C-alpha cells in the first residue's frame, strides 16, 4: 500500500454517490480491483471490502470482513473506523450488545476526530438496547463540546442523566 494506492482508493470512495443503488455491484467491484493489489494477508483488504458492502446496504456481509480486519491486526485510524463501522453493522443485524461491547472501550481510547462518531454510534446501540438515558447522555455530552454557549451546563446535564448523585 502506497500513497498512489491510497489516492486511488480515496478517489473511488469520492465517486461513490455517482453509482447509485442500481450500480452498487459495480462499485463493490471497483473496490475489489483495488484491494486485489494489496498483499494477500493485508488487514486493509477485508476492511475496504467490508466498507463497500456496508455502504451498499449489506451489513450482514460486512460484519465478518470487519472482524477479519481486526483479527489480521488492522491498526491506526483504520482500526478505530473498523470498530465503529463493525459496531454499527452489528446493530443493523440485531447484535446490538456486541456493538455496545466493542464501542464502550473506545470512550477511553486515545482521542481523535472519531470521538463523536464513537459516541453517536454507541448512542444508537444503546437506544436499541432500551438504554435511552445513557444514549441521550452520550449524545448531549458529545454535542456540548461544539456549542458556542452552555457547554458546561450541557455537559453537566448529560452527566446527570446517568449519574444523578
């Protein structure tokens, strides 16, 4: 994997919307063509294939590929994306508790630009698990950091939803 390959993969994803639902198979084939350039044991290969299935409405086919990427040792930014997207796909396939278990440790992971995506996805999982107060707490807490005012108040309200003491 080199900068040229990354650029071509990024270009493919940049054109995703142009394919539409009726050409989803063509898009997945485009991703497969790029993935075939990677080493056989690449952790990025199943990740990219999973993303293509997920983005074209096949969470069920994406789950084992995301799991394979994690097993193969995907790391860095793509590892966190894998966890978020796997949890979302697990939720979409009715395996919400597995999604919650995957995402919860990410709340304490090294912080990056994906923090809010972790919280949003976990909030969706929590709602599906009938844990609404926790879901709203996460969502309001994530939103609070982006407000021009009331940041401290909203963060406090979010905390009080799950920790009334």
